[in-house]
C-alpha cells in the first residue's frame, strides 16, 4: 500500500522539527516535517530548511513556500522551530495570508 503525503498528514500528527547533523560539538540542523512518532534523526516527509547555530549570528534558511504549505496543512512546529519561524518572518506572512 502506497501512502501519499496528504493521506499521511490527515491520519497521523506531523511536526516540524530539527534533525541533527554535524560532528561532535559541531551541530548543524535540517528543519524537517516528520511523523511525530518517528525518531529525532529518523524518517521524515519533507525538508523545509536548515539551521546552523555555530555561525555568528546563527544562520537560518527556510524554503518559505514549503514551510507555509505544511503549516497550513496542520504541521505543528516544536518550540525551537516556532522561534525560528518567528525570527524569519514566516509566521507573520502566514497570519497575513489568513487575514485576507
């Protein structure tokens, strides 16, 4: 049985969270949409950005269209990802789109 992303999102809770990469003491994160039941570095549905906390200032890149699309579908960001969304202005854009 093949499960599409749309069916997966409706049947299971999805979250937007950080997936750790990099070496010891050198973290680098991908921001991904994943099933809530999967492991931190396990399977994911879609990659929506990157986060490098070691750079000064910390570097955050989002694929804005994908991030907004997943938030509209109901993906719940973790507290850290929520703060990154606020810093990058994506939550402001999402609230403006909902107001229209």
